[in-house]
C-alpha cells in the first residue's frame, strides 16, 4: 500500500514541529474523516484535546514518545482503523501477543529463562488488569479486545511501556500465572545472542494456512478456512482504482475466489458432503465484495436481506488519491459531505467473476478475536439477518464502525499513519454492542491452543 503525503493545511508559523503536526492532522481529520459529520460532540472533544496535547509537546521529546501521544489522542475517535505506527528505534528483543484474554511471550531473548507461552499476570508489579485499562486509553480501538491485540504489538517499545507507567530504567520484570518471573535489563539488547520461540502444536485441521482461502474434506464436513478477503480480481480492482500496473508476482499468487468456490463445490459433491464450516478467525479483512460472492454461493439473495448502510466522506484528498473513485458530477455536488457509497462511487464490480455452483447444505461460521474489518462486516450481515449460526468468541471490532483506510505520511515528522474515510452502520441499527458476539460462545484456552486443541472444531467433531 502506498503512503499518500498529507498536505499542509495548518498555516500558523508559531510552535514546534510536533505542535504543527498535531494541528495539521486535526485540520486533515476535520476535512477527511467521517467523525465530524457522524458525532459532532465526539469530534468537539477530540478537537479540544488537541489544544492540551500541544501544550505538553516539547520539541526535545523523542519521536517514539510523540507517536505514543498521537495515538492516545487518536484513541478518542473510537476508530480502530485510524492510528499511527511507532518507530522501531527503541524495541526490546521480545514479542508479546494477546490470545483470547491472555498475554504471553511469543519470543524472548535466550539470556533469560524460557518463559514463552506462559500467561503473563503483571509487569513491574503492575497487574495486567490495570495495564489493560491503560491500553484502552493509549491504543486506538473500539473495544478492549482490540486495545489488547494492538497494544501487545507495541509492548516491546520502550516509549510505549513508559507511557503505561512502567519504569524501564532498572529493567522490566514480568510475572506469570505459574509463579515464575523473568527480568529483562534496561538496556535494549544487553546479553541476548538468540531468541526462544514459543512452542505451538499445530492443529491438524484448523492451524492457520499461509493462503487467503483453503478447504479440507473431513468425513461429511468441509472445513473452509477463509483468511483474507482478497483474490486476483479484487487485486486488479485495487490497481485500477489507484491507476497502477499490477505486480505479476502478486497477481500470480492470488487465485480467483469464484474458481476456488467452484472447485470446493465439486469436491463436496464427490464426497457427499452436507456440512460446510467456514472459519474466519484469522481473517483481518480486505474487500467486502468477496463476502457478497460467498453469500450468493450459499444461496442467499442479497436483495432479500437487510443491508449495511455504507457512507463515504467525499473529499478532495480522496479524489486526488483515487481519481476514478467518484462519479464525477456527484463528487462535485457532494464534496465535503458524508454520502451513501452507492450514490457517489463508481461500481468496479460489474465484471466480478461469480461461481457457477451453489451449496444448499448445512452451514456454520467460526469467528474470533482477529476477525476484523470486512470479515467482521460479513459476519455482522449474517448475524443481523439470522442467515447462519456463528460460534466462537467476540470480535475485536464494533459492527457499526469507521473503515476503509488510506495509508498516509504526516508532513512534519514523516510518521506513517492509517486514517479511515468511510462509516458503516449495521443492519440492526438499534444494536450498539462494541463487539460482534457469536450465537454460541466457544473458547479455547491459551494452554489448549498452544497444545494443538481447538474447542470450536471440537463442537463439530
């Protein structure tokens, strides 16, 4: 994804580069992000915080610490798609991750005892519960699950740990549920020659595959792992939108979703399969049109269900980035507005390949904490229209949400950021849940997951 440089909109000369960055980003969000038109009161709070943030920004502040403060401010948008990346100049040599309620080390320097895979309960005597409350303040997110997932990626960053109130000057002590502890020195790379990696037994069926979609026949059931909402057509579609030539290596690596579904249908017919389990726990999103194709394959008429209301913020900047996105006369008359997408956007899906097959057997979906963006959109459509049962755990995104992001570069610090330009309202507008809840809650513990067990798959076999 290309980085689009944000223009300089804030013209005042007084102040330091960090203060200019904040005020310029505020002006950009006011013109580009949907929030000012969706919730004026929430944007007023966001705007007011910018003033107090500028008061505390000293030009001697290190850039990672400034980026942490930017994310704290952006968290007020309640938009998990809009955040800035943290510089990787002050990283500890470990990776923490979050799995369904538990933090654990995926890797750890071999200069300390191997504690990978153990459930973390405190850092420098600060309980994980207290740290989670701070993550909700410093991490742009829509619920606690996303704050923990994204926060885990930031927690080897010294500036981020310091912002959470963890003093790293005398080392960082980690405490685990089994009573063990490990202490890392304050120096970022002291004493480490290699890394321990967490030992995980892959589940024979549901272990994550490194491909956008995969199927496997097990008895009378077809297991379909739907990992990413991208195929060759939607990749071409994105290239056309950005007016760039496709990368042949990427193009060749992506199958057509329609071809995949037809191949899977033929295999199910040969093996007399009457049940299809679609696992979307690893799906972080992509192009939602693949969800429409899947529903039609499952015998759902999109005209007969209650849809999302999808809006886009019409802006000069978006038109500059994607010159063919908008219908020209609609763009000129609706500039600056929050418009329904179908009213103002050109349709690039008219020649989308469709599968010739249909599956009319039993269908069930699996969701999890990493089901996000367009994947969350599809499952919300299914849930609100009561199309198919869903099992698993709550997702990391609010069903009514902001989305569709541009990757941008901030002009004064060259910080990379992601910013939403669309807004999606779920079919059941009265439901204000901050996560998509499954019909049946089925959890796998961290210990069982690392040992190759899967309670969701166990619900079927």
